[in-house]
C-alpha cells in the first residue's frame, strides 16, 4: 500500500493524551505517516520512518479533519429574504421550514444531489472530512425516502428526520402525522438511515410525540439523536438521556437537572452556534456543560433557514468568543466531540489505525482557528488518505 510521510508539522493535534501533551495530545515538530486510508504512524519528525511520498508541512499546524455531526444538506430554495428581514428588524411572514419543504418537494433528484455535493465540497475545503446529513424537508413518505437515498450517496451518517415539523397537510391532525412518521414513512426511510431524530420543541413535537418517534426508530434498528432545548426549556434533553441517544443537539436552554443528566450519561451535548448567530439568539453555555463533565461537540447545523454556514472554523471561533470555551476545548469538540456524537472511533483523532483524515493550517497552531476568525486558514486536506485538490 502507498505510504505518505507528512513531516515538518509545527504543531500536531492527535486528540490522544497518550501521544502528546494535554487533552489534545499535542506534539511539536511532528510527523504523520499515512498508509492507504489509515494513519500508520505518529511521532517526532526526527524519528519518522521512510515513505513512498514525502510532504513537507513547513512548520504548519495539523489536526484531525472536522467531524460535523449535525447538518441538513438535502434541500432546495433560498431564504435570503427571510434572513435579511430578520437582521434588518423587519417582520417576515413566510413559512420558515415550510418554504424549504415546498421548494424541496418541487426539485428534481439531480438538483437535490447537486446541492448536497456542493455543500459537502464547500465543507471539505474548510476541513470537514465527516459530515452527518438529515432528511426533514420532504415530510411525505416519498420525499423523505428520496432525501435519505440522496444523502446516503454522500455520507454513511444519514438521519431520518421526518419529525422535523408537522407536514402542512397534517396541520389539523398532528397525531395522524406522528402515525405516518412512526409507520409507513419509517418503513420507507429506515433502509437508508443510521439515525432517527426529532425536533422536540414547542410548535414542533412534544415529549410524548418525540418519544413515540424515537422508540419507533429504535425498533427499526436506528439510533436516536434529538433536537433538544433550542428555543426554550423542554423535555428533549431528559428524553435523549433516558433513551440513550448519541447526542442531544442545541442544548441552549438547560436547567441544572439537564446538565447533570448529560454529565452522567454517554449522550453528547452538541452545540450549534451558527443557529444562535443567524437568529440573534442567546448562545448555549458550553462552560457550564464542560465544568459539569459533559462531553461537548460543535457542529454547523448547516441549513438554509437558521444557520447557513458549512464552516467548522467559524463555529470554533464563535464558541470561543461567546460560549466560554477555550480554543483547545473548541477544537476538541469540533473533532473528537463530533466523533463521539456519531459514535465513531475511527475519526476525530490522529493515532495509528484511525482514518487518514487530516487538515493542515496556514498557521503554526490550531489556536489560530479562534485567534484569526474568518480567515481561510485551511491549506490542505487529506480525506481517507487522499490529498484533496
Ligand atoms: Zn438541526
């Protein structure tokens, strides 16, 4: 198998304390050997083994590819006007998610596929090598299954989110919509999905409805994750922990019991600062979660309505500025934290045996991701051992 030696790495984040200093397992003047799609060796540059190809990092920083564990990439249409009105202090009456649902239903398979491909490429250029992708803008049996079929062409991390909002056709009978989501729609979607998700929020699905959606998914072999406690306090986080969800996402409005439950569980608190940024809402308190001992992930929530960013570096910078995270904690959350939220042990770290997903920065340290916000620092990305062009 072909081997590549990346040497002259000024500062390397391995995310394994056994390989370097601190929780990030930091090494200076380091090297990495890639073999096929895996990491074969990590250590001091002076002791690196020979390889077929040598790449000189010239003092730049390297870190694991970002793991974006929460994104909504299968959609059509545009909500620029809604964003502009919101940011200009003007009321806007169009239907939010339902606007995107109408455009998505009307789009061709090829257009939806091209949209996902474009966003995955855009994220990759910014260092994201693993991305999760949800359905949730179809809200019919056919359109949800189509969204997941398309998503599965781009990532194995596909999530059934038929319970995003109640479909407009069921506005007067939400119970019938939950029956659809837990019945025929689930049957059509389960073959293309790894995860089941629900938007547990006032105006979307209440605790009992969310429980029905998640337990139905579990019976079909899907693993739960939950949109929880975003817009107000609700039962989402407690439900996520009770059902052993991989992740409770948003976690903006938490009481002490929610924080304690997350800290005592394997459920990751996935924070999505792009959503608060784009809606001028209060940011989640990452400091409180970290101090309590919870595992925190950072993700983009990339979607056309409330967070149209694919940039993990942007989320890192905001999390450091607004959410009480140190740069080390934010970088860890955007890599190893995301991997935990997807229950993956092969991504999110750079140690022998891990996937060869590696990012080089035009900077001497990963701290520059927060220190130099908005600057395109990602200078090279390997995904599965392949240098991306
Ligand atoms: Zn979301």
